[in-house]
């Protein structure tokens, strides 16, 4: 099996397709109830993933209990291949409530892997699935619970000395807390859309990922995982203070308050993220990331740290995949097409990876250290490393005659250095009327690619655009904007967004970033410094081809809400602030104060 397990299958949304999915789900449910659904669903999934036929029958052992150090019962289902020989183990610690879709998932993958010779342990994390204890607080018990589970596995007669783990998001977190373990430890990991740095996922550039945090908290606070309707979430986003967003949406959720109030990398986040987990990893990892996932920058940092600082054998065997995905979903492109469903793609690499790492199969399944999906071209491509060694970092400079506001302004983006006397651009940022988010990298259904037309018609959005391209440009890597700014606020935000403008004039978001910081005396709210301050905004990494006739566009503002929380501009404690003020923001771009967007260009 090769990287060809990943496919680009353009599919347009339609009512017919929705009915087909519904029919498929009802059929699977009926089969599950009839008692043969798991085996049939596993066989169907294996066929979809181009797996060979299973070699073993499967025996299910239900409600097996592992006792955590504090006495909490951690309950698992164990799927055994029908063989007398010891086998490798795949451990999945599931952080979901026991609902029919989660049961169907667990039984399908349990049968799938067991049929190929792996004892598969699917265990609820505390307070989830069938395990005892409480989900709240999340994170803090996973290391001790996971270690107890590893010790239990090592004592079983079917254990052959090899354990692999699989899963994304919180599933991935349960892997990272065990990545440094030995005797017993892991032999392979597949952490997806997750990283060792939850603090930076929640606080990219120092701003709080409000939409992700509130979506997660309201989904998981109760005994069942039920997404909150968008109108209720909107009630949470409205109003002040930030710390009561959960109360406005549904009720007080203690772990949301914890995330929102711990704005610095303090002892709480140190306990969540541990110390240097990527470098301390003891087994090869297959990292799977998404271009529109909130964990992407930190997951790429994990890969770089493993390659640079982990055990050389582990570093050499670790692999990275970056796909056209949001958080556990598939991106819809501007033409309405979608690559193959993320759920297939997330499971697809598991069998060849575990066969290689746990059973010693040939390494030809993963010839390249890095596999990326190049958007626009819509193709998968193998690479030798990340960042791509052949990258040419190219600066595009901001220009205007002082009227870059809106897409109808005079903002220009090009390769020419600015002149000595170029006018500055200015806008007023009002936290009571923030720029609305339109797509992006967040948890929930609003993630992905969206038109930016409404955003670009606002006076508080500066727009800088290139002329139409004569040749295609591939941008693959990390994007950074260096701005020369001043503000009337003692503490404020600046945002940046890279946009692909199609020939019809519609722009679509490619990459976004934010920087939150202070700018002086908190008691001086009205005086704007005439001396620019240079700031650097790190945008999301990307891989995007801009085609001939398209244009590159940069949006600059001070909010993208609720993707990021609003800075009230006061310099006081943001989570509890109730009295925001406006700020006048100035962007300079002349010879003595150059503002530039640096793009990672990949030569043909």
C-alpha cells in the first residue's frame, strides 16, 4: 500500500447525496442491531480503504475494567483476533459519550483491526463511554489513567510487547501523555489534528480561540455529546464579559472558565502540556494535520522538534501528513467540490503504519517523510522535509495613498519597495462591532473556506491586492506579516488574512493570524504614538496554488470574531472586562517604516 490511499474525489453537495448518506446510516444501524453490523461495516470500510481481506475472525470481550490509581473504573471493550498466538495491541481511549454513532465507530474499527491480527482495546476516558469518574476537568487525569492501562495490557496473555495508539483531537492528547513511557511504552502513534501545545491552540498570537473553546465546552459539558445550535452559540458570543460566554450560551461550564481565565502559559497549561513531549517521544509517530485545523501550527512544531531532537531512530521513522481538512472534517473548495471524507482518510493509514511499526512489514508504504495536499492543484505530493528545503521566502510590500479601507480602496500589494512619502492607512477598531469571522481554522461547522466579500466591504478592514497573476504561484509553508503600526490603545490586536481572489472578483480565505500585545501606558487611551512599532503576525501555514488571472490579497484589521475573542482595548483584564473602548489603528508603509508580507514560494 502506498500514499495512494489518499484520494482527491471531487463531489458536489446535493439533496440526493444527503439521502444516500441517510440511507447508509440507517442500514448500518439496522445491521448493528441485528448483531452482524460490526463485521459487515468493518468489511465494507476495509474495502473502501483498499485493505486486503481480514485474516482472522473476531471475538468481542465486553466491559473489561482497568482500575485507575484513584480507584476510578476505566471500562473497555476488547476485540480479539481468533488466534492462540500473542498479538500486537492497538489502544484507543475514546473521549465521547456512549451514543449510537460512537458505538458504531468503536465496533467497526475494533472489528477492522482485530480482523487483521491486532488485539484492539477501546476504552472510555474517565466520565466517557462506559468509564466511571468525571470528564471535568479534562486533560489532568489522562497521563495516570493511560499509564494504568498500559500496565494492564502488559499483564495480559495476548500481549506480544507492542502497543500502538490511534486517534485525533482529544484521542491524540491521550497518546501524547504516554509518548514518553517505557516498560511498557508505545511502539507507534498516530496523533491526528492534535499537538503537544494546547495552550498555543487556545491562544494563538496571544488571543483566545473563543469559537473553538465555546464549541468544545458546550458540546462536552454534559453527560452526552450534543452540539449546541448556532443561535445559542451566538448568544454566548454576544455581550461582555468574555468569562460569561458559556453562561449566556447555556450555563456555567467550569472548564471553559478555566481556559478563558488562564491567559498566560501558567501552571495550569504546564500541567496540561507537560514538558518537551515531542522531543521525549519514544516511538515513531504518524502525525496527521489539516490546513484549516486550529492545531496545525503547533502540530508542525511537534514534527520539527521530533526531527531535530528526538531519538535518531524515532526521528527518522516519524512521518507527517497535511491534508485538506478542518478539525475532523473535509474542506469544501470554492467550486463546491470536496476531497474524500476525512473519516476515511483518518483511518486509512492505520493498517499500513501499524503493520510496519508493530509487525515489521516493509517500509515501502511510507517512502517520503512528509506528504502534503496542495490546494488549488488539488493533488497529494511527497516531500523530504518540513519546511520544504527549496522554499524561496519572498516579500510583498504594502502600498496605498492612504485609502486602503475596503476592497474598493487603493491598497496595493506588490514586489516593489515603498517610496519615502507614502501615506499611512488608518481605521477605527470598535470591539462592540468587530469584524465577523468568515471561515478559518476553528472547531465547529464554520471552519474552512468562505467568501470574504462582506468582510472586505467594511471600513475597518484594510485591503491590499496584487494585479492579476500572469503565472501560477505556489505558496507552501509558514506565512508572516511584518507591520509598522501605532494605536491609541494601551493594549490591542492586529489581524492578517491571506486571500485568493478569483477572476470573478470573489476572495476566499487561505490563511489567517493575529497578534495581541501592549503598546504603552494603560492610562493613556487617547494619544497615538507617531513612532511606528514593528510587529510580526504569524499566519496559518498553508499550501495553495494561486493561478493565472487570480490575485493575492492581504486583509489587515483588528478583529476576527468569534474565531478570536475581542480585545477591549483598555489594558485591563480581558476575561472580566465589561467596558470596552474604541481604538484608532494606523499602518505605516514608507521607506523608513516598511510593512511586508513574506510568502513561502515554491519554485516550479
